[in-house]
C-alpha cells in the first residue's frame, strides 16, 4: 500500500507541474493515474485523473471530451467532498461555459470556486479564480472591471507572501501589467515590470511561462512605441511555431493579441501571417475561436481596405449559424442528458437561438465603435431608398482632423478611444431619423431620412457641442487644441433619380470644402 500511495502522489504532483504546459505528458500522466486509481478502487485518484483530463481537453478545445470528464469529476468531488478537486472543477466549468457563450453559468461556477477557496483559506486557488474573472472581463473589453479583479488577484498573491513560484503567480503579475497598459497607466506598468524583472529572468519557467513573459514585453514595447521591438518579438513567436502546439486555448489568445498589435502598427505582412496561423489552430466545430478568427479577418480587411476580403469574411460570419446548431447537437453528451431535465434542455435550445440572433446582430456592428459597419450601412441605404415612406435621404460624411498625427503622438490605444468618443457623439440613439456608421479607419457616415437641411445642421451642431464638451486633448491639431472633426453633407429627394454613389461623391466634396476651409466645421454640397 505504501508503494501505491507513493506512486499516486508522484503522479498527482507531476500532473500539477505539467498542467497546460506539456500537453502530451499531462494526458499520459492523467490516464496512468486513472488506471492506477481504478485498479485500487481509489475514488480520489479517479476524480483527480478526470479533473486533469477535463483540463487537458479544455485546453486543446475538445469540448465534448472535456464535458464528459468534468461531469465525472464533479460528481465524485461533490459525493465525497473532495474540496481540492471541486475548486479546480468549478474553475474548469467556468472556463468551459465561457467558451460556449454562457457567461451566467461561467461566472456562477467561478464564484462557487471563489467561495470554496475563501472557506478553505486557499489563497492560491482564490488568486487563480480572480485572475480568471479578470480575464473574462478583459475578453469583453471591459478593461476597468478587469483591472479591478486583477488587482484583487495581485493582492492575494501578495498575501501569500511568496516569490513567483508557479505559472499562476506569473500570469497574475503579467496580466496586471497588461491591464495597466490598457487602462492608460503606462508608467505603472513599466515600474511594475521593472520591479519583477530580475525574478522573471530567474524564474524556472516552462516554455508556456516564457511565452507569457515575452507577450508582456510585446505589450510594453507597443505601448512605448518601439516598433522594431514589436516586430522582433512577433517574429520570435512566429518562429516558435506555437500554432502547432496542442494548447489551442492559450496560444490562440496569444496570436489574437499579437495580431491586434500588428494591426495597430499597420504591418500587413505579419498580420496576415498570424491570421493564417490562427486558421490552422481553429477546430472546425469550435464556434468561439472561429468567431474570433472571422472578426480578425474583418478587422484586417477594414484596416487595409480590402473589400473582397471583407465581403468573404461577412459570409463566413453567417456560416457560423450552422456551426452553432452543430455545436448544440455535438456538445450535449450523454452525461448531460442524464443530468439535465427536459425543461432545462428547452432552455438550452432557446439560449442557442438567442446566440444565433446575437451573431446576426454582431455582423451589423463595428467591433470598436459599436456603430453600424460599412457593409450593413450600404444595405440600409438601399432599403431606405426602396421604402415608400421615406421622402428625403441625406448623407453626412465625417472624419477626424489630423487623426494620423493624433495616433503618432498619443498612441493607437488613445486613437481607438478618440474614435469611440466620436462614434458616441454621432450615434443619435433617441432619433430614429439618423443612422450612424463607421465607414472605415477614422471615417464616419450617417444616413438621414425624412429630414431637412435645418435638421441635419441641428444634428451636426449637437455632435460638435458634445465633442467639444468631451474635450480630448490634441496638441497636433492645427484647427484647435482639442480633437475635432470635419463633415460634409448633401440631401436628395428619395425618387427614381436618387443614386447612392452620387450622394456619397457630393458629400465627400462638401467634406473636402470643410477641410480646405480650415477643418473643425461642416459644409453642404
């Protein structure tokens, strides 16, 4: 028995060490422990093995297998009160549901893990859960909320009174640095990195941990506008062939982060290379990553004005509806059929129907500004032209004054914030006569229906007043000390003579007149 106990503990310790890093070893060790536990009828060993098999399949994005092992591990953990395993399994369940667009169940499972960690005074698992909650908010681009939770995770790390000992410790520190950058606290991020630099160098890291450190260096290089360093680190990841690694969860996220930075520095060749890598990593039935991949293709096409690529990317978006339906059938394994009652199955069907509707809505929306995108705007103009109840159509075009200079001076993150502010000013939510869209880059466009010249002037005056009240500093703006826009507009009767292309040309000509007159103003054609 002592020999068995020694072997069991050895396998469990190795599993913890290899988790998420060496995927082949994690899989082999878990199966070895499972065979050993079943031979000795040791439910703890069996539950431990299923926990890490669930973790393994989650990381390689095999969701059906993950759910099967998670179901067994949770049942054993709850039946025999294996608190240490329930902590892990609630966390895995949270990540699983998050990957299936079910944020409610995801947060509920993570909170179960958090409460259990507090009750057990397990600071390490408490830190892990807080880091995962922060990551969820980061994925939703709620950087302030993400920073709140990562600060809680970091405080828990400090409460442990330990140096960087585990990969989870490393993630918390580097995620904190990354979120400080996203929340425009670059000085804090640099200072924090310098504080831990020596420990990071000496940290006996797995390849995964090394890659996490390099990714943090990439964010710092980009925030500090060291373009050569950004390209060098991007090439380092490219040469590392991470897209061939089994851990699709971690490394796909890495590639998305690198790709976003390459778009910011307008490096088309490298950006396209990373799109290809992400395509190689995506499993055909992985809706979450397929969705992210096609979003990235759309952003790429918009960034480099590739209309054909943009159209194809939108088509791929629609195809995801079929993938969602397939996922509904494939991922509901036998274990769930045994556990979930019929009314809960009906709720699941309703949820996926809602998700399809959300996917359709997302295709219409620009990811950064939340306005309509160019493709949907063009369709909207066509629909309004055919609408017999629309008597007049106006087109307003706008772009940000000295936007390139703003980006060069303040950085792309602030450039994105400026675009979001302009979008917010142009989006007349309370007036159904105005439909604003992002046309691409720093260009915006508004469709105005059943309006007069006075209505459009009132709309534009409101935009200029709102933008002036926001008052974003723009030292490179020769028209004002704040961020400003220039606009041009035209109005047509909605009859057989109306041509969208002609209206757009005239509105552009009026915009050119506004720019030639000194910017920060609007003109009519």
